[in-house]
């Protein structure tokens, strides 16, 4: 005999009303959640297309192009015993790149804009390939760790006698890498003790207002606080040109072209 349990009419009606209230409440909460999500997506900077922000609020940007008219020839490789009388193939030095920086930025010495943030050190790379340092010039901020990997078949011995940073990494072969931390501002000339034709520059700044020019000579420095600065271009061992510029309190983008001749 099959036993079937049936609710009394009043109890069944109450159960149906309870289910309907629960369903309506769940649907109402779902609509509210969807409306909140739509509103969140349309907030500035969240979802959709973010607003175009070129620099931090209250700061300016300096941009322009460096016209290099100096002719600098790449040094020729000198034969050595390791070459077995076969001259190494030398890649053209990246001699057309320059460094643009703000001379004595008008910000307090203890401002966080003066130096690299504390914590994990910033890393950079100067490769050794085809008996050439790549890039030929590297601009970094104090505290930066620069890796010197060897991607040649021969040994290299990277060193510098510069007062800003003296070091000698010793001989190491292909696939190996040595690292140097640059803690003082200044210019560091880098050489290879095995290959006398190899040389490069590391420019170390105690502020972040510097950059290396692109292939077409263009540059841009962002997030510059309001103030008066000297924009300077450095190329192959010396400052070649400079311009005075003032970033107003309202910020904005300033165009400064520089010439190296």
C-alpha cells in the first residue's frame, strides 16, 4: 500500500506564498546586484575605455627630438689569439642614442622624486654580443642593478676605472652573467679587459628625470613637478646642448628640441 502525504489546503497555500516571496526577494536582490555592477563598470578608470592620463596630476611632461649631427665612428676590432686570425663580426654601435636629463631638478633633496624607491632594486641590462656592449649607453637611477650577460663564444672581462664606480668582474664565458650595483651618481665608462675595442657608458642619476632617445631621436620625460629646469642632452662623453624650461603649476606638455653637433 502506497502512502501519500498531502498538506491541508491552508498549509499548501501558505507554502506556495512563501515560495513566491522567496523567489521575488531573490529576483529583487539580483536586479540590485546587476545595477550596482553596471554603475561600477561606468566609473572613471574602471571598465570600458579608461581616461587618457599623460602624467600625474599637477605635474608636467617634457618631450622633443634630439638632432645628432656629429659623426662618430665605431671602433674596429683588434685581432687576438682567441680569434685564430679571423676578425670578429662587430655590430654597429648604437652611437646615435643620447641621454636627455633635467639638470639639478627643482625638488627637495628628500623628496621621493629624487631617487629610486626603496625596496626591490631596479634592474637593467647591458648585453655583450658580437664583441659589443648593447646598449652602448645606459641611463639608470642610483641603486639600480645592472646585469652584464655574455652572449659571445669568447670570454669577456668587464671592468671600469671610473671614480663613480670601480669594478672588475673577471673572466666569464658564454651564458654566464655578472651584476653590478650603481649607488653613486655620475658617469661610468665600461670596458672589456680582453677586447680593447669594446666600450660603453653607464650614466647614473640621483633622480628619475632622465631618458634615452628612441631610434628616431625622440624622447619624453613625464611626471615633472612644477618648477624651472635645465634640459640637457648628453652624447658620447659630454653634455652637448641645453635649454631652460619652466613647468607651470597647472602642469602640461612642453616641447624642447635639442641639437648635437
